[in-house]
C-alpha cells in the first residue's frame, strides 16, 4: 500500500518530513540523512514546498528521487499560493506519471517580496483540495494547527473550516506542538463538528531552542515555559540540549499513542540523529510492512 489513507486505515503510521536543499552540499547531506533513516522503514515521507511555490522544481526532484531510489512512499506538499490552476494541473499530471499517490494540499505563504500575488489563483487551501480531488487519483492530506492557524480569527471558525476541508480530504497532519492537551482538544473539536478523519500529530524535537522558537512563532504554536526551563538546564552543551529535547518529544509521543493518535509525523529538519533517537526511545526499531 502506498496511499496514506489506506495506510492509516490499516494501523498506526510513522513518517518523516524533509525539505528540498538549496545547494549541492545540502543534497549530499540529505542523501546521507535519508540513507541513515531508510532502514527504519517509515510508512511514508513528506517533502515540503517553499513560499510562493519557490521550490517547485526542487520539491518535485526530491519527491521523484525518493520514489525511484528508495522503497518509501513520498507525499508531495503542494500550495495554491503562487500558482494558477493550470500550473497545478501540470504538476499533478507530472506526479501521476511518476506514480506519486499522495498530496498534502496547503494554502502556502507568499514570498516576502510579494511577487507571487499577481499569479495566484487560489485564496484558500480548500480550493486547492477541491482541485486535487477533482483531478483524482491522489490521497489528500491537509494541515491542522492544534493551537489555531495564525490567521484564524477565533477557535470556532478555525475548527469549522478544518472540518469542512476534511470532508473532501482524507487526513490531516498537525503543525508541531508541545502539550498533548492541544492535540486532544483539536480532535474533540473536530468530532463536535462531525469530523472523524485521522489527524496525525506532527512532532518537532527541540534540539535548538532559538530555532524552534522562531518556527513556533511563525506557525502560531507556543513554546511553553516549562520546556524552556528544562532545555536551559543543558547550559552551553548542545549535545545535552539535544538529549533533553528528544526526551521531551519521546514523552509527548508516548502520551499521544496512549491517547489513540493514528500515527506520528517527525519533522526531521533534514537531520537523522534526533529522529533515530526518538525511534529507539519509543521502541519502534522494527521493520514496517
């Protein structure tokens, strides 16, 4: 099975996320990372998409490489921002020809210089979901924000819009978060709107507090004070900070699985070490079907 909807229906899934590198050195480094993680046999991996469609070619190249050179099923991120509907159709035609079966349909962010606004024919990610669904042949995922999308005016509208998207999509993957209650509240809110599609929690080990804090600010997530204090105990020792961050993430993953989460999606930042440590801590070092 390669369609993520089918994988989720069959049981708990474990997956990784990568981003397309900007230069040759980055590609070589990512190649080593994938080689170091491949033996863990994740159910699938996802490949991110740059603001305004800026990594269109590099994303497609990485998705194609994973599809052709590894036994792992890739999921291509795709954004409406920066694209016309005709361009999206061309991308989907190429992915279908490549045998790619999974798309994460996102609204996306415009580039900082605003250059993509003139060519974007999509205002909301739901419009992209509809076009991918109409094209046919893909298992479709969407993004979910346990602590609300940063542009959502309030909790109720955030959940209503997500539930409406999930009527047409197959599953959701969350932005990273650090409190299990945020995820449980999200699932409960969706259930109250009649939505029972799988919501896979996204996990980000805090190995660099400043970096993760910046990313959390952009995504609308909060880095709680207790986590900052716990990681700060490492002082200036980066190895100890990484160990503590992985320990915190391992505790979160264990609680999520106990609560019935349908899987775990690890944000690797193109590095293998923290993900391998998480995998070992959770006792997942076994071959996947």
